[in-house]
């Protein structure tokens, strides 16, 4: 189902929502919840927002792991909603885990996703007045830095162009 249009996939997910609501949740869940793909979710496969009546499925995980993963995520979010509708705690607690086990719903995904990596380099700046060295992960040419110590001592704590840090070098770490 990866090659089908997203609208068609969402229709299938809505059909699955209605079917699972009948078969696993005794028709307790409201029909008014929207199901949408969220292109910004990376670490989460999905989430539910009760106030907006919205279940979001990670577009990234759908594209990486397919329709079956999206179904598993949908059922997981539906279980949160089910417990919420019953007035029970709906987090990943023991009740949630036991209900998930009984209903055959996964609690956590084991999908691989790229982790954020720290940059392998640092920028070295130097104060033109006191020669203090400052290390930063980013070089922001649009927002220049100034020596905080010199600004406090000689400019009353205000940013002063005289103490603007000068880029010395970019150091690469192994």
C-alpha cells in the first residue's frame, strides 16, 4: 500500500478505525475523531490530541515502515482514547500495557530512526581585548557574539562592538 495516494491511505485508516472500534472497543470511541498524517513527527509514530479530536500518524514512519506500521500506531492511539473515554488514566501505565496485551496492540514501536548527531566540529572565537577563548557549536554571522566579561566590566553589561568575538578557527573532532 506504499504507492497509494495519502488520501486513499487515510480513507483505509478511517475504515480500520470504525472496524476496530466495533471489534475491540465495543463501539465506545466517537466517530468524530480525524486521522491525519503529520510530516513533523519523527521520534513518535503517532499521537492523540483529545481537545482537537485528532489522531496523528507519523508520515515519516508510514513512508519508512508501511501501512501495517500505521495500523499498529492507529490502534495504539485508539487504546489511549478508549481509556480516556472510560475516565481511566490513559498514559503508558500498567493498565494501558495490560489492555494492550489483551487486545493484541503494541505498546512501543521498535522502528529504527536516525538520531540527531552532535556536530563534529566547534568554532573557536577570541575576544580582541582580553584574548579569552570561547568555543561554540554554531557560527552565527548574522548574530555576532561579544565577550560577556568585557561587556560587563567596560560597558555596563550592554553589548559593545569593541568586544565582538573574532572567529579564529573551525576545529574538527575525530
